[in-house]
């Protein structure tokens, strides 16, 4: 069973970087949409696969361009997370996740993976390393129990945090996937 991380395409919050980082719920730009459409040729989903999506507009738009709604599930455990993590940094508005209620109203046909945890209000962005590790390990164990491969559509910082949790060492921002990038860990 494999786990593939996919970074969302170019977002509206990056048009006038860094001046737009406090834009609430930025979506994909036209460039971002074309990046994701190009990625569609490289990514193949089967009916057994699970596609976990960060509850942000740009990741949801990425997911909907890549796959049908039937395989998608939202999880706050793959929402934005700073990398490297520093509790003194204040998160940007662009990284605020949608609430469960907002998602239910807009995407009622997409399920939510919560694992009995309430991380919607807290989010993982400034969560201390110990708590994040505990919750992320629970999510990864859930992924291992699925019948197909897992795809996680998320953000560079979150993906790097998970890659480190899965055993990679010495990652820096230069290891970010970049817009509409993907990274697979075989037999995770």
C-alpha cells in the first residue's frame, strides 16, 4: 500500500507574495488549475483508493480537478501546518481551514475523516509537536487499514511534517514539492 502526497496548484494568495498571505480562503489561479490538469495525466486513482483533502479552498479545488467526489474525504489532520514548526509564528489567514459546517453546506456528498477527534477548531497549524505526532500517527494507521492506496492533497509544510514523521531526515524548505507536485512513499 502506497501513500502519495500531492501539493495543491498555484493559489491566489501567491499572486502578490507575500502581500496576499492574509487573504481568507484563496482558491486556485488559472495557472494553478492548468498545473493540476497537467498532473491529472500522471495520477491514477482506483475505486479502492482514499483521497484525503485538506479543508481549504485551494486543496478542494485541486482535488475536484483530479478526482470524482466519491473517493474524497476531508480531514483537518492534513490541513495547513507550518514547516519548520515554530509556535512563536502566527499562522497566516490564507491557512485558515473551513469549518465542518461550511464543508457540510458546500460539499454534502464528501465525507469527513475525524477518527473521533475534534481538531476542527484547533487545527494542526500551531499544534505542539507531541500532539501533532500522536494525531498524525492515528491518521496514518487509519490509512494503512484502507483497502487501497492513500492520496493526501495538502500543503508543502504539512507534507514535509508527514514525511519526517514517516522517517525522512533533514528535510528543509528546499524539499517542498512545489505547485501541483507529488511524492509517493511505497509500502508505507
